[in-house]
């Protein structure tokens, strides 16, 4: 998770959170996200954005239960280095 200042204020972004299979169903993912939320709040972030794959069904269910909302946006990527 990282916190950045953008023109509209301070925001936070969580990416690449992963719990190994052996530790799933122990509440580790929830604890990680609760810590990230607390940290973002302490840093003054107005939002905590989270990016994850739609294929991670259980993780997406956890995020929804925790109060995250699906935010539809256009997400673009360019692979680097660019090749001709």
C-alpha cells in the first residue's frame, strides 16, 4: 500500500496483497486490509483504492464484505520498453 498526494488531496492505493494458500481462512487477509485501512486513515487519505483481479473470487468477496465498492474506471497500460 502506498499513500500519495494528488491535486484533489491525499489518496492511498493497495496492490498485490496475497495470502499463501496454507494461511487462507485464518483471517490473515482481513488483518492485512484492516492494517492498510488504518494506516491510510492515519496518513490522511480520503480514499483507499484497491486493485485486484476479477479471477480472485474469494478475495473480491472479502473486500466487498469489508466495505469496498467496485469502482468502474478505464485502466490503461503500456508495456515497456516499447517495441517497434
